[in-house]
C-alpha cells in the first residue's frame, strides 16, 4: 500500500500508517515527512508511480480536501483515484469504479471517520459485470487522450 500526503495530511497519514500496520499491510510511505509545506502534486505523483509500477496494489492520498490530489492522480492512464467522504462513497468507489487510489481530506473529515472510510474501501471489491463495461469506456478515452 503506497501512502502519501501533503503537509496538511501529514498527521493523519502517520495515524493511518499505524492503522494499516495493525491490519498487517505493508506500507510504502512516499511523504510528506513533516508538516513543512510541500506541494500536493509531488505526493500524488509518487503514489501514482508506485501503483502503476505495481510496487503497490493500491494507494492512499491525503490533502486538505481530497480534491487536488485526486485531480492530479487522475491525469495518469490506469489510475482511478476516488475522493471519498463517507463509507458509501468508499464502497462505491471500489465496487463500481475499481478505484485503485483512495483520496481523503484531512481538514474536512475527522480521524475516526477517515479510518472508517479507509476500512470500508479496503474490504470492498470490484463487482465487475456492468461496471466493467463503463470502465472500458474510460480506458478507451485514456488510450485516445492521455499519454502513458
């Protein structure tokens, strides 16, 4: 599991690392490594690279709102980053959209809420079937418009 944040998500990232270790996940921390200001695209790209290279099966990103890191990550073909704000969005992101990166807002959600959202995302699986047809359409767009 690759995990990254900007400075606003640093504290929550550290909490989630312990949460994931307790569940026996292997963690690849790509930063931030303190609360010193860093740019969210840097951590988003680092997590994306770990997922695309198959060094990590999935990724987790944290910033203030969960929006800018998702925008950045979704610029890459093969990445389906979902900004999740409750357990329903996390479940849907995995089951319907096969999201391979979850993105959450450290300033918009409480720590326990974030843990619950992440746990739901971790135990949910892609349902395939009619949802695969829709993902195939997204892949066709990526192949046409986005360079790998």
